[in-house]
C-alpha cells in the first residue's frame, strides 16, 4: 500500500504509519469499520491527531468530516494527547455518597486539571466515569491499571505521588 502522506506529525513515527496503513488496508472495504479503524489507530498512537484522521479518511475513501464526526462523538476516542497516567475517578452513586467529589477537587487543585484535560507536563489525564463496577470498594479511583479503593480525600495526592 502506498498512501501518500500529506502531513507528518511529530507523535507518529514511521513504524506507526506502517502499522496504521496495514489497518486501513485491512478494513478499507469493510462497511461500518470506521470505529474499529479509529480504535486500532488510537491504540498505536495514543490519540487521534487531525493528520491521522485525514490519513484515515483518504485511505478509506471517506470524507474527513465523517471520520472526524465519529472520532469526536464517541468518548472512547481522544483528539488530544493523553497523559502518561489516566486517572479515572468514579462519580457513580456509591462513590458519590462516600465523598468522591472532595478527592476530585483536590486533584483538580493540585494539578490544575479539570475533567477531560491533561496536565501540561503530560503526567496525568483526568476522567470522571460512572460506576467502575467496584462499588464495594467505594470510593474508587483507577490510575492506569491500578484500582484504588476506599480512598480518603486527604490521601489522594499521596497516592498519585507514586505516578511520575
Ligand atoms: S459507584 Fe463507584 S464503583 Fe460503583
């Protein structure tokens, strides 16, 4: 496959482009495969920069607006770089009742970070989610692959200190 690249992007290496082209080649004639292609490409790059969206659109012979529309509609896709560690704070009922909002406030204040944002140093991204399925551990926060249960607001920054 030899899709012409109209754009380069500092976050996408040549090896990444090669893998991306294989994904596009695999799915370009499969109806309804846009979500799959976006998900697999995001797994490679970590997010979906606009140059990548343009490249996917060209490769799948679809309008860029269509690809962008899907990428911006679904919360599983990110159009901006993610931090090295994604903090998922549960704001479901059990966690809310047990005071998770106080932990969220402390995180926001400590790192100057709002829900959906990434710190300037790319250390953390913050997401608030509805029920992580661990209500017995409420209040719950997941950092990367680590689940932290029964967190107290006064300890939350100390927990996050371990994630550099
Ligand atoms: S409500 Fe937080 S884990 Fe279920």
